[in-house]
C-alpha cells in the first residue's frame, strides 16, 4: 500500500494513481484526509473514482470523540452525575 503525502488537489491524486499504476498496476493506494493539511476536503466517492482503495480520516474521528467527551464532562459538572449521559 502506498500513501502519497501532501497532495493538494483531486487532480494530483488522479495523476499519482495513473503514474504509479503504469509501473505497479495492482498497488493499493491510501488517501489520508486529515484536517488542516494541504489536501482540500474531497468527497469520499471521488477517491474511489480516482483509483484509491481506502481513505482514512484519523483526526476527524478523534475530533468527534473529543466533542462527545466535552459534552459529557460539561453535563457532569453541571449535574454532578452521569445519569443524563446514560439515557438512550
């Protein structure tokens, strides 16, 4: 699996795919969609169309988890119990 770093457009991802597959047609390609990097927000399906096998969102999942923790801790401080967080 190859992870091209620091590409700044979908066109660059497509170009990399086209060029690497000339030499290694069966290579697996990974795109890393981390926030605040050089890569703009690109829809998931566009990577598939550009020849990528997987896309990871490592910082996105961490940010979402931390937001939920923030909400939980605020509620705990305000109410002194975890009861509200356990309701479904």
